[in-house]
């Protein structure tokens, strides 16, 4: 087993166990707070991230950590883990099972490993650079659809298109694609990785939302980019995953 395989096996173990922590709070009565950016956070978010941080500290004390809910550390180190304990907290709060626990690994600032656990539907997506992409251990691949007119497009919250000034793109997608549907948060991206939908557009994101997904996108034969630069970056304000044949058509549409 090489380093990448060992790290991926460890990351899957941590993320799945963390997902079980989050799941233990799902559809239970829990306190909901609002952060300064007016997004919700719960005890489930905090306890899940605490679990992941403790596991990383025990196994990889020399690595840095970049997480959503707590102070970051060691961001200048060679390896840095990214943590989103519950991607889709609003869904989690409302008892909708399409939320996930995300764990990624950056090497010198670039994503090399990603794990996405969807605990409520018992799915684990995983990938590491050069090792392929999997769901519950079974290889997955992005779709072969090569025209946007035949594509199924998933998207994040419509309000995010408005607040990011992307209303025109939303309208163009609705007019051009075969279908536009709101399979939101990381679940929407999981559908791209397994070829169930062809495009997922997130108009507003943070690095911990997308770092793990970038690796899974590439390893499943797909691609990713941000709408501002059109580059494959995890540091943009937006994030799009798609099969590789649709990328240029989407970039042209976003101009």
C-alpha cells in the first residue's frame, strides 16, 4: 500500500465515523444558532468537526487543519486537511437526508484526496490522485453526455444566483439544458460523479465545501472550475462540476 492509498483508507475511516456522529443528531431536537454570516450551525456540526480534528491530531499531528467551525492551524504545512462536518446544514435541520460530511487533503495547497460521506443514505464517495473514484468501493464515472441540450443540470439555492449576480446564467441554463433541478449541496455533486446528472452549479462556496469534491470530480473522469476565472481552482467564490465534454460549453454560457 502506497502513501496515497494509506491516507485514503485512513480518511475514509475518519469521515465515516464522523458521519455516524452527525447522524446520531439527525432528526433529533437540537439547538440551532446563527453564525455571523447568517448561516445556521448546530451542536451536530461542532461535535462532528471536533471528532475529525481529534482523529487528525492523533494520526497526523504534523499536518495542518482548515475547518468550517473552529480556528485553523498549520496552514503553511505541507499537508493540510479540510473539514466540512455537515455540508447541507439547512437540509440536516429540516430532516432532509441529502447532507454530507466532507474531508479533504491538500498537498502544498493542491487537493490530492477527498472523501464525502452521505450518512443518512449510506453512501461514501472517495478518491485520491491517480487512484480513481469510488462509491462504497465501486468505481464510478461521470456521464458521456456531450451536448448541453441533452444535459441534466443540478444547482444550488436560487437565491445564491441572485446574491452572486448570476441570474443571467441561471436563465441561460434553464433555456439551454434539457432539465434543471435543485439537487443541492454535496449531494448534487455526487450525482455528477456517478453520471446521474451532468452538471452541478454552486454559485457561492467556501474551500472546505469543494476541496474534497475537486479530487473526486477529476478521478471520476469529470472536471471542475469556478465561474469567475474558468480555472480548475478550489479557491474561487463559485464551483461547478461536470463531465469534461461540457466544460467549454458551460464556460461559453457563463460569459
